[in-house]
C-alpha cells in the first residue's frame, strides 16, 4: 500500500477503547463524551479489520486507546493479532499504571514492544491528584505518602500565598501611613478640614482595595464549596453501591436520597445566601467606619451572628440526622444479613459454603467501602487545601496590618482592616463547615455500616 506521495504504508494504529484510568487535562478535559459500549468494535471485528489490512500490506500494528489496558482481554487480543498471516510486529502504547500486573500476560501473548507515555514528572501538569490514585495508594498501604503529599501541597500553598499577598497588604499599610502623616501635618497647622479630607481620600482608596480583595476571596470560597459539592455528587452513587455490597442495603437506600437532598440544601444556602451576605457584611464594615459615630455596628454584628448560626444549624441538622439513621438502620441491616446467612447455612450440603462465601463477599465490600471513604476524605482535603491556605494567609496578613497600623493610623482604618480579617475568618468557617459536613457524612456512613459486619 502506498500513499499519494508514493511512500509505503505498512503501519496502522488501532484504538480499542476511549476509556482511560487517568484524567489528564489535555487529553480528557471536563465535559468530554465517551462512546457507548455498543459503538466500540468487538475483538472479533478488530481482528477481521487487521486481517484485511494485512492483505493490503500492513505489517505493523500499534494498540492504543484511551488506555488499552483498561479493556478486559487486551493480552488475548494481542495474541490473536500476532497470529494473523503476514503481521510482523504488534506493539502497545500505555500510561503504565496497569502494566505491572498485565506485563506477564502481554509477554506471553507475544507483544513485541511497549511505549510508556510520560508527558510530565509534575502531576499538576497532567491533571492533579485523582481519586483513583489516592484509593490505590491507600490499598497499597502508602497512607504516609498521601499525607506527605498533602503536607507538601499545604506548605507550598502557604509560602506561595505569602509571596503573592504580602506586597498587596504592604501597599495598603503604606497608603495608610501616608494618610496618617498627611493628617498629622494638617493638624499641626490647624487645618482640620484638610486633615479630614485627606483621611476620606485614603479611606476610600483603602475601601476599594479591601472590597476588591475580599470579593475575590468570596469567589474563591464559593468555587471551592462548589467543587466539594460536585465531587460528592459524582462520588455518592458509587459509594452507596459499595455500602450496599457491604451488607448495608437499608442504609444505602434510606441515606442516599437524604444525602443528595442535603447537598442541594448546602449548595443553596452557601451559594445563594451566605456568600452574598458576606459581601453585604464587608460593605457594612466599611460603611460603618466611614464616620466617627457608631451607627451600624449592631447591624453588622447581627449579620455576622446570623451567618455563623446558620452554619451551625445546618451542620447540626444534617450530621445529627446521619447519626440517628446510622444507629437505627445499621441494626436493621445487621438483622437482615444475619437472617439471610442463617437461612443459607440451613441448606443441606452447601450451607457452610454459602455462609463462607457470604462472609467473604461482605468482607470485600467493607474493604472497598472503607478504602473509598478514606480516599474521598483525603481528596476533599486536597481540593480544599490551597483555597483554605489562601484565605488563612489573607486573614493573618490583615490582622498583622491592623496591628502595625494601630499606633499611627486613624482607628477607623484599623477597624476596617480588622473587619476584613474577621470576614476572611467567616469565609474560612463556611468552607470548613462544607468540608467537615461531607467528611463527617462519609465517616458516619463508614462507621455505621462497619457495625453490620461486626454484628454479622
């Protein structure tokens, strides 16, 4: 076979799946649609196509994907392709994740060569930490490695945010000092009106800087809360299936609907109520310190308390419901499983075997469920680590700026910096409440359904 330029064509690539066990951003971005299983060629169809290709002069095949090793029977297909008359070479390209387990079968099938894709040594360049990778590390007993990576990400994020925001806060402090010097000279020469005008100019400039920075922080808090909730929506169907496999059918059925409803409520309260109120909170702080008279501090405090009370109430209701359900439904599951196992053991000749198999299946389900739960909590921590560090650093810098400004600047400017720092503290509580809510939900589910296993 020759192409239009007269070159010999003796090599083709055959994609056997579009699925992959990684989610590299450049290859599988958000929103990509996978081909339905009915549209993917069967191994028999692939073999017929390659046989026909060999008759036209094709001598080399490269098996690709997606990730070809995620499709069952890949080694068997390679063995069949090697048997095609005239086919001289069959090779494989892979990301290497599953190669260790499948390499003996691939070698036995006659695979001639392997290309391992290593596009970057930096995980963040290819898609960041994945749920699957965390779960695999936990099952391999490498929890320390995962926690070490989390600590490294927190450390890196902390120093990065210090470098990024220290200059910005320094500019605010410098502006406040310039205003203080100007006001001081004006007072010396008896120009009270000039001094007050200078204060308002400096105050309005600081007000613009603080509002822009705080609104950006509100956006960060909203984004991480949305990401946490979206992750939970994706995780829960598979996790509740694992709970059912572990013998928690009643728990899975009853809690699943409530948990999805709770996520919707949390999203509506956080995104639709609390975060918009945080913008109002900062504007009240800035407006309340514009004049020497204390006019709206009570309103500001009432709003702050309302936000915190809403967080505590939402957390208490949802977690309390999960705890109560865990206490009741786990016992119902335990009774159901024990009854089913006793009935199976009463079958003459196969009762003991049926009971052993049931125990083994439930034990495997418990292992999968607990591993998935631990991996989910760690992924939630990874997702929230950098945004939380950013908010924490900004809160610390604003409090530090207020402390530096207090001896020389107008107390109203200092109060604005303190109010902005306190606002970042509330944003931290909003993100932390969302993170704790989902982590505790997973923990309660794990603990209550583990009781089913011990009771059995």
